[in-house]
C-alpha cells in the first residue's frame, strides 16, 4: 500500500512542479516580450512626462527627452544613452550622459559637467531600464504578472499588463507595489506606466504614486552616432565645491526670522524670547528628517508644559504638503514654510540641521544629521538650556 501511494504521489508532484514552472515562465514571458520588442531596434528615442507623489503631498513633474543606442559590448547597460530631465516644478535641468566608459551629468543651467558613479535612477525609470529591473527582480523573487482587459488611451487600444512586485502584511499594514504597463497595440511599445503602492520607511508607512507617459517614439534613426553621447562643446568641468560657510557658534545671537506656519499663523523668533527653541531645518523625505519625527514628537510631549518650542523650518515644501505631512505622521510640533532666508542666515547646507536657542535668544548648541541616541542627546541639551537662569 505504501509503495502504491508513493507511485501516485511522485507523478502528481512532478505535474504540480511542471504546472508551476510553466505558469512562472508564462508570467515573465509577458515582460520578456516587451523587452524583445524594445531591443529589436538599434536605437530609439522618445519623450516622457513623469508625475510623482511620494512622501510629500506635492506632485513633482518632469519632462524627459531620452535617446538609447545599442552597445553590444557594454556590460553595464548594453546601451549608450542620453536622458535629459527638465523638472517643471523645480529649477532643475540636467542630462545624464552614458558613453560606455562612465556616466556624466551635464548641468544645463550653468553649462558644467561632472562624473557620477550612480545610482542610475534615470536609467531605471526609462522604458528599457524599467523593464529590465522588473525582469531581474522577478528572477530573484517571482511575483504575480498578468494581463488585464484592454484599455483605451487617447482613442487608441492598449494592452494592460500588471506586475504585483510586492504584496504583504506588516503589523496590520498592507504594503504593496503594483506596476501597470499600458502597451499601444499599434506599435507594441509602452504608452503609459504607473507605479502605485505603499511601503514602510524608517518605521513610517507611506503611500506613493508614479506616472510616466511615453510619446513621440522615433525608431532606428539614421542620424544617431557615437557623437550623440559626447559632452557638447561649451560645457566645462564643474569646479570643486567651495567649503560651505561654518555653522553659527554657541553664544552667537540667533538671527531673527518671521515665518508663517502651514495654518497661516505668523510667528517671529524674537516673539519666542524667554523660551528655549529647537530649530529643526528639514525637508519632507530626507532620511535623517524622517528618522527624527518620532523622537521629536516624544520630546515635545515630554516638555510641552515647560518653556520649550520646537519649530520645523522648510524652504521647499508647500503649505499643502506640510499640512498633509503633519496630519499623516501625527506631528504635534509646528512646521513653518518658505524658510529659504532662515536657511541662508543660519548657514544650513545639510538636512536635518538642529539649532538650540537659549532663553536670551542666543545659540546654545547645534548639530547636523540624525545621530545615535538622538532623543537622549536632544533632551540633555534642552535640560541644560532650561536650567540656565
């Protein structure tokens, strides 16, 4: 009887394994088909419009002009490429230029260039880079890929492929990442890619959305040569950065500022004289800034009945973004916007930077970045300043 069961089980297991492997192969085949289509051309160019919303409620918008040319002997990408990125929501305009030997960043604003070792984010966001990333990720840890019903975009039928790259539950939080590819059925090339999901960053849960529209494809152009991937005339090497101004030292009178919080309330530093003030120079999304949220909230709670003010100052985030940020992460202390002048007067060049102002309005201490034992060290500085007569 035992031998009989084994004879039944072994073929059944083989069948299950065969069916599973067939399904896995079929899923990645959908992505490989797209890669093969793109790679069937010796060169290709297109434009893309990217809209992204991550930790901030603000949406960043960038218009890209991208050019790829096959380089079979290149082991890093297999292509030479030029990716011009013009951020419409920031004063940021650059070209990522890869010539097979190294990556060069061209700054359009001042006609300078410098070498870059990575990460190769613009490449990973390109048509071919995104597809290869998806394939490599799948080969490392398979996930579900499937075709959905066709979708009409701008009057043109598009196939719809969705890849569920991540789907898990972590402490009752649903974390996921879905990549949707909409493929023009006339050209066989992506016309729209959206990435939507939720992830955990430094213990904080965050929703994100990324949308890229691809258009103006030009394939196997006869005018593309290696010269398209050479630094243009008129561009000069960027000079090494000069040493940034030193931070204000202890005992210096703290520069006054007048700012509005995200609710429209006007406050000046001079109005806070007589209290200890912690100035938190930050921007939404920076690693150290995010790490400091929980301990700063704990410090606020600890000293809320004492003469302590925590003021977070941002030069780049909008009123809408700060309001959403404070609500989402349950921040109790106050955030102030449009703080570019304060950033400059306090010589802030790295984020986060923390200044401690004593009751007399003078600098008591300052440190840059999120440090070990942050809450304990901040509390120690605050205790010292509160105890001063």
